[in-house]
C-alpha cells in the first residue's frame, strides 16, 4: 500500500481535492489516505499555517496531495508552501501543461515547465531602507546544476526531443548568466540526442501564446517558471488546467498550480482538472504509472467527447465533471 497525505487547504482547495481523492480511490486500491490541515484552518487551531506535526506526517507518507492556501496579509505570515518546499527539499517544480480542449484563437500546446523551486527570487530576504526595499535573488551553481540535470533526465525518460533554457542573461548577466552557462555545459556533456535551445523570458512569454509548438521541455529559474506556467495554463484554457509536482530526492508534494480562488469558492464551479492531473502525476511518481495514465486518459476523454467545464462556459461544475471522469475510468 502507498500512503498519501491529503492537505485540502483553503478556498477551492478542499473542493478540488475531494474530487481528486474520489478519482484516486477509483483508479487504485493500493492507496491509503491520511488528512491534515494547512492554511487558515490550521492557523485557527495552532497559530501556524503549517505545523511541525503536519510536516512530520508528510515525511511519513509516500507522497502528499495539496489543494491551495490563501495568502494572509498579516506581516508575520510565513507561506506554508514555501515552508514545505524548503523543509522537504523539493527543489523541482514540474509543471506540464497540455491542451485538452481546442479553443478559438489558442494554438495547441504540450509543454513541460521544469522550474527551479528552491532559490532565485523566492529567498524571502527583503530589506527596507530609507529609500525602499532590496530583495535578495540567489542563483547557485548547485541548484542550477541539479535542476538542469533533472530537466535533461525528464526529457530523456519521457521521450521529449528538446530542452529550452529560459533566462534573462542579457540583463542579469552574472546570475542568469551562470544558470545559462550551466545549461550549456550540461546539454553538451549529458544531453546527447536532445536539441538544446535558449530563449529570453520576455520572448518566451510571447511565443508561448503565439507559437507554443516551439517548446517541449522548458528549464528555468523560479519566478520565470511561476509566471510562464500561468501563461501556458491560460493558453490551455485557464488556471484549472495546470497540475504541478514539487519533487526532491526523498519527498514529493503534488498540487494544482492555481491558488485558492476565493472568488469562486463554495459555488461548485471550480474546475478540478488540475487537481486530478496532479493526482495522476503523483500516481506515476509513486510507482503506479498505469493508473496515472488511466486517470489522464479519463480526463482527456471528458473534453474530447465535447463536454465543457463552467470555467470555459460549459455546464459541468466540479461534481458533474468528476462523475464523468469516474465513468470514463470505468467506475
Ligand atoms: P490565491 O490568493 O490563493 O493565489 P487567487 O484567486 O489570487 O488566489 P488563483 O486561485 O490562482 O489566484 O486564481 C485566479 C483566478 O483564476 C481565480 O480568481 C479564479 O477565477 C480562476 N481560477 C483559479 N483556479 C480555478 C479553477 N480550478 N477553476 C476555475 N477557475 C479557477
């Protein structure tokens, strides 16, 4: 049996995670679930958005499935997402985005964004002085090396043909320059058989919208990966379409790339596609690849048979979408 820690969180998190757990239960009888609070519910209970007990529980499981948390405006707020990424050493953020439904004016895309998940602009070190604020942006050899190696390895294992390094080394010559030079070195020593390409982040953002077929696997720094994966999600239909996996040498946490979307919480209209595809990524990661593939197929069948979710103007909310996916799974 594989043990999964379920962390529904805030806003639409619990709604989409409930759908994903139903699908997981239907896809495999090899799973057992433990549930824990994260975000506002945990804060009300213990005064922290992510407790030490929950981190220990996550460590004791084969993987975790997380919904979303609402960012608090309080000055002492510490993001539980950044905390679990750091404490569990989840240095890869894997964000595959694929067109499931063909929309007018949006070219089809199938891109995997491998985002550096441990440093860059996310050091959370910001200092005020009398003129303003200085933010520390850190790029190390070690973190750049391991993320580029991961991207190359991912491309190879998943039959991908091309890896594109997205950067801004024309301006950030030292930091992005280091990332780019490590990419060049590793692609020439480890990337045989794969096409290497390079793209400035601004033009990559445009091309993701106008000519996404240009991209296959993208490897990039933390903030660029965060932004570009939302751009890719937008091209594919919206934030409800982008799953994500936080991966490290020992632990993993899977989540939809979207946030808690308080504007639509409680209305039954959140699209659970991203959460269910994140669950499928988790199945693949914990050694249940056939089950993961079956879930992906069941989701894809929903769209290919002409149905639409309410975020795309269709009539299917979270519950009816999930019922269709369960039916496609043969349950
Ligand atoms: P947070 O503060 O938690 O990041 P947010 O609302 O600012 O929340 P997102 O949750 O990422 O940011 O979403 C932005 C908008 O995209 C939402 O307001 C919502 O309208 C839409 N959205 C996000 N996720 C979904 C989804 N799963 N289904 C439908 N619409 C979604």
